[in-house]
C-alpha cells in the first residue's frame, strides 16, 4: 500500500502564513481520510488473520484432516513434478483452508457416490475426496497430465482434459458434489452460464466447494473488465488465456452463485499467499 503524503501547494506571492494554512485545510481533510481508511483496512486484515489462527488452533484432528494429510503424502510420492514438491504443495492449502473440513462435515453419515473436481491440478483434493468418502471422483482440467497414472489407478480417478467454459461436462449427471478451487478467476467468459451448467450436474441438495482470490484484498486485474457483467458469453471456439481474468469481491461471488441457482451456506476467508481468498460452500436446493 502506498504511503499517504500531504500535498504541498506552492505558496502564492505575498501570501501570509494564515492564508496559506487556510488553503491547506481541504488537503488536510483528504490526508486524514486516507489515513483513516488505511488503518481501517489494516484492522480488518488483522482481525481476519486472528480469526483464522483461532480456527486452526481449535480444529480437532478429524477424519477429514487425516485424509487430507494422507492425500498430500500420496500426491507427493506419486507425482513426478518439481513444481508440486516446491511452492505448490506448501501453498495450495492456504487458498482453500476451510474446504476440507466443510467437506468432512457434509459427507459425515452420507453415502457419497460421485464427486466432480473442476481444475483438479495435481489432484490433492481429488485424492482427498476419494479417501474421505470412497466416492468415484471425476477430474476435469485443461492440463490433465498433471494427475499421475499411479494416482488415477489407486483412487479410481477418471480424468479428462478440457475447459469447463467451452465443453459439456463429459460424464453423466448427477454429481453429489463439485469441487472448484482457484478456477473462476480464470474464466474468460461471463461466469453465470458456466456456473449454471455446473449447478445442473449436481443432484438436488448437492454441494459446490469453491475458492477464489478476494478482490477486496488482491485488487482488480490490470486491463480487466470493469465488471464481470461486461464479459462475453461463452464461445466454444474462441481462443482463451489461462491467467487471472477477473477477481471477484464477496458480493459479486454471492450474486453470481445466486443467479446460477446456488444458495451460499458458508463463506470464509483463507489467508492465501499474496492476499485473502474466498472459500465458499454452496448448495443446489433440493
């Protein structure tokens, strides 16, 4: 954050110190306002981090936690990728910190048969979902080679390549849950049609577990759209870019999900690396 500085208007010829001070008053007001906003933002960030630390400290060792650690060990052992063993493994939990626990609470006592992981990456949450629920897990990613053949065989992972914005989901419905972490900010098109497509593959009462950077913390993408509403509708043959296209605020994510047929059950912030991320659990009403 740029440090606020007090503008210094040039003195006018023959101007008294009193007249100059009076001319400074509007600038002083702007300076005080900027400082107050800066301290309010810092206070909000500190309080959010405090709540996250309390959440982690008070979290019991659960079946979800054990399954997640086993999943991370297996992906590390069975993935031949320096990228995963480097920063990726150590950072990925910072983005979706709340989601494994939410999935554990949701799955407890249920017979979960089918889970879809969109943007599965190296498969950490895919393997976790398999270990936690025993469900068949379907993985859709633009780089499907990242999930090793060994992981696919061991955990019944069915993997396909493709961009969820531009293709039909290649497996029959219904799914009991969809996991989609760090994907929606890469959307090249208006998000509602694709999110409606995802809602349609979920069984009534099915869950969506989503994470994405929080624009209130990260800021907007340079040279991006003024609003996600300005984004074009999905085009199956248009070229796309695999970068952050649009970063959403909490209000925008809630609106997109509501317009797509979801009801948000929980939304919390995860610490991330460069800024907070929004972790969301949403439901298709039964």
